[in-house]
């Protein structure tokens, strides 16, 4: 794959990772026996399910596998000449050829082979098109972004995939590739946990600055009286679209975390999200001084629970801008928050194009060491954001502070955030 211009490209992938166009035909043959595209072949593909994972690689023409761990996507479409696979972390609008599946001539088969390591977790969807996708402008322009959103509006989940799906931040349904290895938590709903729905409370936080912000509280099971708290940004996602409640209940049932209420704070809209999570310190103070004592504590008291104000029992977690805000909140208010969980944190902020101006890194180089817990997870295929997270982890370690760090084989994606957040919460609170 040739290099692409632009420092923020997410397709500067390590060797053996990403699209394998030279292996597409072998991939189609490996999916099922028989004539590719025949009724019997499709019946076999459906029975085996898709996507397919070949951990030892695809069979060579002479038999032995080629040794490159590969996942194969396949889509059936006789009406469109092209099918684009939006596979998080491995395809991208900066190099659209990487995501355009190979159309097997004379058939309705569109197939693509992608080299991936064990533990790769990603959401994906298919976009059938009559003509090859061509961006009307450079990647990071308003014109290109608007066009790309119009492309994604036509995306559809994989009808052959029998497993997990998620609803992303745009409300679109996406399938999930979830390969074994590299840890993380597959969702196993613990049996015998009562009254889950009754333990989730929806309310509105009428902020002193005039913003009405939806919030969900998920209370821990059991009969504990004193509870800690974990604040999670993008709360609607965790409350409704990638539900966190079963994970939280499992952590409590196993005793992995002390009794903790989850405070899921909605983002309202993209502009409000950016203003709150990547803005000044005023919003961070509202979380510490208004949301927890004035809104959360009274609701808990009404249910016989007491919110403790120990920073060691109070954490904050977020993704992307939310990961940045989580780290900044603990830095700004260590009197109230003692642990941060950042997944794909936007530590390039405030300027992706100027690594020397990264505000969080500059703060770490001058501020005194802290007695806090920092958990950082980042996808391996997130371009400059991956590098910025590595820099932050190195700076935190150099200060002698506690930090747990994990690089996940994935992109900027709710799929692996959901899979790996439970372990991060244990590191922050356990």
C-alpha cells in the first residue's frame, strides 16, 4: 500500500496489517468449497458465518497457509458494481481503494482480505455504490466531511454476521469483528442480578450555566450503603447504544470494584460536546461542585445510599475528547477525582498539526507529581492520536505516577472501547 500524504492518516499500518488485495481471490476460495458465487457456495458461506478469521493465514494455491493472520469480509450484491467496506482502523476515506472490495467477475460476490493481529476488535458496515467512491475535496475539509457523512448514510450492517452489532454515535447500526486474544471483556450478563432497570435512573441536570443535560445513574446491585462514583462522558451511548449496565453489574457481582454508581452524562450535541470536553475548566468544576453534590447525592440519598467524597472512590472515564476531559478533570480537581480512564484520548489537543503545542503534555512537564491513578487505552491504528497517547503515558511514568497503559489492535471505535472499558474501570477503582 503506497504512503498517503497527511500526518493524520490512519492507514500508515504496520507490515502484515490492512488490505491484502493480492489475496482476495484466495480468500473467496477459502470461505467455502465449490464454485464461487454459486447457490451451494453461498449456502455454505451463510452456514459458516461471516466475517471469517484465518489465524494461520489464507491457504496458498499449493496448500499451506501463508502465515499472515487474516479476516475476510464478504458481501452479496448483484445490483451494484462496487461495495466499500468501512472497517474501522483498516479502511479510511483518505485511501478509498483500501476499502473497496474485490468483485469476483461474473458473480454477485464482493470479497476483501485484511491482515489483522489477534485481538482486533472493530465495527464495520458495507456501502454499495454504482461507481467507485471519489472524495470531492481534500480529507480534512468541510466539503470532504459532508460528502463522507452522505456516504455513511447509505452504509448497512453485514447480513451474514450472526454476532454482535452496535449503534454508533450517529445512530447507525454496525456489525462488529471481535477476534480472540489480547484480553478485554466479552459481555457476559451475570445471572440472578435483580431489578436492573429499576436501578437505572434517568434525570436532567439543570446546570447553573443554563444548559439542560440528560444524565443516567446506574446504581450498583447489593445492599451497600456507601458508594463511590464513576462519571462517564457520552452517557447516552453507554445508557442506550452500547449498554454498560450489564458490564457494571458483572464487575460488582464478581467483587472486582467496590460499590460504585455510574453517572452517565449526555453530550447534548456535537457543539456542546466540544465546548464542554475540550473547553476551559468551568465545566470541570461544574461536575465536581454541582453535578455530584447537588444532583447525584440527593437521588442516592432518596434510595438509602450515601455518595462518598473520597477521591480514591471517584473516577471519570471518556473516549476521544472525553478521554482528554477525563485526564484534565483529575488534573484540575484531584480533591474530588482520583482516577481517570482515557480511551483514545485526544491528547493532540489543541492542534493536531503542532505536536510541540500539546497542552496536556506541556502541563505534565511542569506540574508537580500527583497521587492519582491514570488508565490510558488507545488503538494502534489511530495515526497521530496513537503517538500522542504514547507520549502522555511516557510523561506520566517519568513523573513516578501510577499509570496502566494498553494499546489495542483497533481504530477510533466504540467496539473496542466497549470491550476494554470494564478492565480499565477495575484498574481505576479496584
